[in-house]
């Protein structure tokens, strides 16, 4: 059995495949959209730039990439996923 968290019932993380989200600091304007949209709290703002805090609970939804107005989020679904699986598909 993999990792589970009480705030995400029915979700299990079963393996890790490395970094699949990066931030281009030169493009980031520190708008906080990624921080605000991420349910897993993967991002934080440090010195007026977004930074990845942790991808431990990332659900590979790509919302951070979608809401970034400057295309500073570089997102690629990891091959085979990071092991995120849910009871809903």
C-alpha cells in the first residue's frame, strides 16, 4: 500500500518518478496563481517568485500550468504517472 492523506480520501500515491514540474524563474512574475489553485499545496512564493515546496501530494492535474499567465510552469505528465491513483478513475 502506498501513501495516503486524510485530506484526500480515496487517493493513494504508490511510487515516485522524479520531477515533472519545473518553474522558469525568469518568466515567473510571482502572481500566486499556482499557489492558489493547488489543492496539494505544492507551491509557495519566495522573494516574489513561485517555488516548488513539495510534490509529495501532487495529483498531476496540471492546474498550475493552466493558470500561469506567463507560461513559467513547465509541466509534463510523468511516464506512467507518479503513481497517483484514486477510487474515481
